[in-house]
C-alpha cells in the first residue's frame, strides 16, 4: 500500500490532509489514521486500522479542487 500512497501523493491536485479519528462500529470504538488525497475529480481516502494493522483505500465522490479552497484541519475538541 505504501507505493500506492506515495504515487497518489505525487499526483495530488491539492494539499493532502490526515488525522487520527475514532470509528464507531457495532458499539465499539476503533482508532484509525485517515489520509485524504485530492485527485482529479475525487478524493482518495486511505484508512489505517490500528487494531487490524491494515490499510483500506476508498474513492470519495467529492470535488477535489474547489476554486480558492483547500482542505484544512479542524480544531481539536477535548
């Protein structure tokens, strides 16, 4: 998966964004690392599961390069 991620980073159309976030599934909380890479016409999302120790790629139907906009990090809320 490393080679695919680096290839996508090289072809990104805007600044990539990453964060660590919980996913709630079947009543359990799973910590994940999520990497969003804007591509031409969509955003590729790589999700790393700390529990399973594996990557899952997803293509999101999101406009990857809106005019005068960039992906930014939301503030931490504790």
